[in-house]
């Protein structure tokens, strides 16, 4: 009986102690929860990403070319001979600069039609020379055409260096004319003759077309020209590219060597085959 009484007494005091400690425990748990609210969250790692789609360095055969713009013109002339003794009876319906076709009526003389025997653009009408032996209508013919371009000195040297110049469709060209003077923008006007039957027409314009030199570089490291850029423009200024992962995560900016642009690709060194580069940063840089 005494033992049971002693055990009951011990349990009683343990219960009292537990009741006294319970508020302290609750206060401790609440304090820990409140402190957790004010703990600094983990700072996220910031990663630079590509501005454009990642593009890979690859190896391929490329055809050397230069990019030009030009217009198809003609430098062929012909005269329609006239014999007008009384110029006061002459009535023209055309003037210098007009385009005419064979069979067109150009005017009348003494009430009779003067009919064109040529197709082209009138350059000069000479009937008032005082001699019927020197009267003519001079016409610039519309064919054959030549491709007229304004080229830089470097482009001119390339054109003069090679004999197998062609357009993308395989049309062969030959250098026929080089202006003796330079234009205001320091370019030089050249004319290139084409193979007969090329299908191009007088006045037709070709913008930023590749002119192939006939030289091929086999299995060359190339990269899209959208991936390389200069911080300062100039022939002697360095080129750069932003290396990224395949997923577009920025790794580093590196200096590269570029040697010509061909069909939107550049020959490149200072990189490894399979490397990935940012194709959008150049556009952002050029946009300021």
C-alpha cells in the first residue's frame, strides 16, 4: 500500500512539472517558427543567356564570293540615218530619253510617217547640222546587257584577279570596263559582260547578290556571319563572338579571326568544330 502511494505521489509531481514546462515549450516552438519567417532566402544564381538562337561551328566546302549590287545596262549604240532637206516640214513625236521599239512612229516629214528601225532609248536627234549627209537618230540598244556595279577597291582587286566569275545560277561574267575615276563614296564603277542568253533585261536590278570567284575552300571551319561582330568597325579591328552552350547559356566572349563572308557564312579560326555561338548579340550591338 505504501509503495502505491509513493508511485502516485511521483506521478503527481511529474504531471505538475510537465504542466509547468508545456508553456515554455510552446513559446520556444512559436519563436522558432517566427524566426524562420525572417530567414534570408537562398539567392538564385543569375545566368546570362544568348540573345538569339545558338549556332554551331561546322566544317564544309565553301565557294569564295563577294557581295555586290548592280543594274543591267547597255553600252551598245546604233544610228538611224535620216535625209531631211526641209526641216520646217519635220514634226517629231519623240525626244531624247524616250524608249522606242522597232516599227514605232517617231514623227512625220512632209506628212509622211518616220518609222523606227531600232529598239532602244533615244540619246540624240541630229537633223539641224546643215547637211543631209550627217542626219541621224542615235539609239542606245537594250541588248546585249551588261551588269554595272559600284565596287570597293578590295572588291575591284578580287574581280580583276579571277577569270571564272559567275552568278549563283552559273552565268559566266567577264570584266569589260573599269571607270578611270572614282565615285564620291570612293567606289569604282565597273561593267561585267554576260554569256549570251542569260535572260536578264535592261534596267533589272540585282541587290546584294554573291559573285563567285571560282575558288573553293574544302572542309573549312565556318560560322554564321550573324555570330561575329566588331566593337569598332575597320579592316584592322578585331572580331569577336559570344560562346554559349547548346541551350543558350553564355560562357564567354572570345576574339576570333574572320577571313571573308560567303553565302551568309564566314571562314573562322580561333574556335573548335562543334562550339556553339550566340546569333543574336550582333544585331543588339548594331542597334545600339
